[in-house]
C-alpha cells in the first residue's frame, strides 16, 4: 500500500489549486456540519454574543444572571473576559 500525502490547499490561490488538482485529481470539500452535529457550540456562541452586548450596554444585572446560568467552572473566566471586553471599550464593569 502506498503512502498517502496530505497537502493543504490554499483555495484562494487559483494557481496552487489548479496545480494540486493536476497532481492529485479533483477534490471536493465536505460541507461543514458542525452546527448539525454539535448544536451546543452554536448555542454557546449565541449566549456569548448576547452576554457581550448586554455588558457593553451596561446591563450588568442581566450579565450577572447570564453568567450564573453557565456551569460553575466557566463563571470566573467568563467574568474576566467580560471585564476585559468592557475595559477595552473604555468602560468599567461594575
């Protein structure tokens, strides 16, 4: 059995893509199915976006409630991250 080479394509570079297809044959890229297989990642992402928006709007009571909805092991890190985000915008997290 021959050794299979792994080659990372830069699909933004048409010349590189064309050359790789000539050497290796046409390759299809599977559809991204992370949201189907792992919907919890999408839910966490949406939760983080709402949390950031509420913090930047100064709705700290809502932020504290949302942080308390998280698992305990995430609360400290999330609080620190929100403080940094608010601080980067020139505000103070209360």
